[in-house]
């Protein structure tokens, strides 16, 4: 099932996308919801990020270039970071490059949406706590990385977390490819079996540190091939089973002092 959020003029809705029809729903997608009977064509709506996350957690450097490069031992403490919910945008929204930044980088990722409260869960039980999956673009400003390895500022600017286009609840994440196309040219294309820390391992680990809640989004890492980009570039993050998350890059408009 594919869940979407969308806008029609000044109103916002949640719906289920099936073929070429969006059926509007009411209620909490993580608990109980019903169809309202109202429908739209995708051409009639503007897609938004498919949810308003409770929190966003990312993992760093989680893909090997080839299976032969996968480490034999997992790191004892994986590198995780937070991204603010204020950085979230939806499909086709502009990723704004602030004037103070020289370079930004796209990072196409599988994003996991938590569906129920999880604390101290075993990796064998992780699937029971996942609601679905979407695509994330973990946009990054390397100029703002701290020399001691602090990443948060460089990942926190407004518009630096595009999500979408849907939440797909039926997905075998072990057999998908995460791709990115910059101005139509393929830059990333890796199977999730090149993840250093698996989805099950990372979510089980996080649950030992913090209580995960419905609506939390976990960005699972980006394949090799991410590049620096500029204003007017267009990035397409693609997972065939979910869809394509497309966003243009735009320069921040200069502030006018009055």
C-alpha cells in the first residue's frame, strides 16, 4: 500500500495511491484510519513529504563499494546523527543552497518509517516495528562538518531532507537498488546488500539507546557516488519499488536590507 500526503489549493490531505487514483483517508495512519470517499487524480494534486516525521535519524558511511570491501566486524558504536524536522521538504520542492555555503552534496537513501513504539528490540523482531519505506535525500554541506567529526550542522539547513514520493508498506528492502541521477546522468546505483550495518541491526541498536516512536524516520545510508552540486542542478533519487524523488537545487535569494 502506498500512502501519500498532498495539497489541493489551500487544503492538505493524506491518501492511498493505487494506480492513477488517490483515495483520501482520515485518521492516524499508524493506528486507525478510514477512507472518506473523496478521490483525486495525481495530476490534480501537489505531493508533499509523505509524513511529518517525529524525528529523523541518519547513519553515516554505511555502504561499501563492493561485497569484497564489506568489513568482517561491525563497528561497536555506529555513527548516527540527527536531522531537524524543519529540514524536510517534499517532491519537486527546491533544495535551497544558502549563500554562505560553497558546496552541497546529494545522498540518495532508503528511509525507514517506524510504525510503533520500539525499545530494546531484537534484530529478529525489527520488521514488526516498521510501518513502511520512503526515499530520502540526505543533503549535506561538507563545509560545515566539524574537524572532530560533528556532522549535525552540515546536515541541518532548511530544505536539506527531501522525502517522498510515497510511503510503501510492502517492500523487501533486501533486494532493492538505491539510485541517484544528477541532471539525468546516473551517479549512484547500489544494492542494499552493500550496507555495512543492515536495517535490522541499525534499528535494533537504536532501540537500545532511545525509544523509537511512530513517525520516526531512519535514513539508512547512501551508496558510493554522491557528488557536489550547484544551483540549477536537478537530482532524482530512485528506488524502483517506491518511485522517484526529484528536486531542483536553487541558490538562496539575497536578503534586501531596508
